[in-house]
C-alpha cells in the first residue's frame, strides 16, 4: 500500500459521512439506467487515497488509538493495516454499487503516483481517470462547460474538500449551472476564512478584502460580519459580530440556494481540542438527495 498523507483523527468523521452519502446516492442511481447514461464521482482534492492519523501530542494519544480501533468499517483486518485511514478516493471506490466513472484530481506528483497505484489495485473493476492539474480549471472547463457531456442524461457528485479557499464562487456557479451536478462541500470557516477576518474592519488590507470577495463572489460578506455599535463616546464603530462563523455559514447557504434548488444542513467538524475546522454540507438540485444528506449530516453537531 502506498504511504498516504497525515491527517487528524477528525478526518474519519468526514469520510464516514461522505461514504454514507455516496452509498445512498449510487443505490438510487443504479435503478435510473432507463434515462441516465452515467453517474460520476469527481474528487477535486483527491489526495493519495490513504492517510495516516496524526497523534499530535501525548494528550491526544488515547483519542488517536480509539479512532484507530474503529477503522474496521473500511476493511482493516490486521494491526499493521490499522495505522491507515482510507482517504476519500478509496472510500468512494469501495461502495457496493460503484459510480459509472471516477475522476481524481490532484496537483501533487507524489500523490498522483499513489492514486495510480490505487487505480492498479482495482484493475478493470472500476473506471478511473486521474488528472494532475488545477481542479478549478478542470471543473469549469472539462466538466461544467464540456460540450461533449449531455447533462440531461448524466449526473455527478463533486467532492470539494480543500485545505483552504482554493475553490472560488465562479467554480460553484459553473457546477450549479449544469443542473445535474451536486457538490458535497467543505466550507473552511475555521481552517481558512476566520484566519483572514479581523476584529475591526479598518485592519483589513485591500488584498485581504479582494481575496475574500473573490472567494465568496460578492463583497456582501462584509455587511454580514461587521455591524455598527456605539462607543463610550457615542461614536459609531464597526466590529465583528459574535458567532461570526454561524452568521457566515447562514449567508453562504442562502447564496448556494440561488444556484442550487436545495441545500442541506451543515455538520460542524471540530478538531480534538474542540476548535471549529469546517462545515460539511450538500448543495443539490435534487430534493431527495438533500433529505438523505440531512439525515447523515444532522448526526452530531449540525446547523
């Protein structure tokens, strides 16, 4: 088995939820062959296919060991195997009713090599394509705007799991415009967005404001997060609102609804110290898909 990347134990929660949704999705789609020519899985930040769970410090050792003992769901049978956690490509490939096609997009040559080995492991039992390129360009040009794909007779799930703010709003809009693609999305509030937000708006640089505008596709995030308050001297001042992460999530979901017909609840994923990392949610044109996602994502802490 190729050595994977290192992740925190919370990754299992995310991958469990992804696997449950993909199994439900393909169980439904396998019976739609009368009109559906193909249903596809696209992993835009595929990674290597396997991960090692990080044990950050001695205080987290017991937590990590507990998580390792629970990986049996992914087929681990021996102690040596249990140091690995199946990544999203392997989770998607392992479902009982496979997708028509799998596309794994990854920029790192080392991770691409691991994905190539994973492809060889499955042989002819899965149709797998690996793309070593920028995912936003691939999604907009080769997927959403590809004239050879008839989106009336094809469907797709795109898993967007970035480490930061790599996927801007134009990519989201392009995928939504097909009317046939749904996105299982990591909204990186704690991992990336909050790190750019200032307590007071005057502390922003122009470059930081432009970066957030580009990610959200709108400058309106600013008015969502910064409200005027009175100071001791009766002057107006702007400060970031309390529960800014939840306020931003609500606004972002409302924006998604303008392009997708349905948006699920959002599951909050925390690190082992309780800090907010990101929210998982589904945006879809299909009401049934979102109903299923709500059941999966509402387990635990959801908004």
